[in-house]
C-alpha cells in the first residue's frame, strides 16, 4: 500500500518539481529499507535465531536513510512548501503552519529512535538483545 501510494504520487509529480521527485525517491528508499528490517531473508541453512531480527548493519542503514530523509524534509522541503503556500492563499498557509509543529514533534520522535538504535546500539549489544 505504501509503495502503491508512493508510485501514484511519483506519476502525478513526474518532471514538475525536481525537489519533490528527489524527496519521493528518498522516501521510497526509506520504505524499502524499513520493510527489509521487518522481513529478513531466511534460508534453511540459516540459524533461525540469528535471522529473526535485523542485523546491526541493516539497522544502521535504515537509521541513516531516516535521518537523511528527515533532514531534507525539515531544512529543504518544508520551507519551500511554506513559501509556495504564502503565494497561493492565506488559508492554505494557515493550515500548513498548523501542521509544521506536528511534523516537528514527529521528527523529534524519529530522531530519538535513530539515536537509540543507530548511535547507542553496537553489534555486541544487538546480540545480547537477540538472546532476550
């Protein structure tokens, strides 16, 4: 569902605003990385206990994509959207300004997640967590 919606958005914005297209591609990579965390590849030769949870590298990769996506949105995309809204209508600008604090709250929560699982987690700690 997420990727289907994303593909529809891609088709609607194709070639119109390059910065929106870049954000869509970044979001697609993030979603794919997220689903990779949820569905680790398991073969018959694998030790199931080692494969039930994502690897340390998968978590670090996901967190890196997450931070890149959040940073781009916060510092590049949202200011551009607000500028566009200023020129379109004051009602839309009011709505956009009400959404920004909610987006910031969500961004803070996701950055805390990244800090916890990317910066504070190491391979040894991950192995201990898998044993619990």
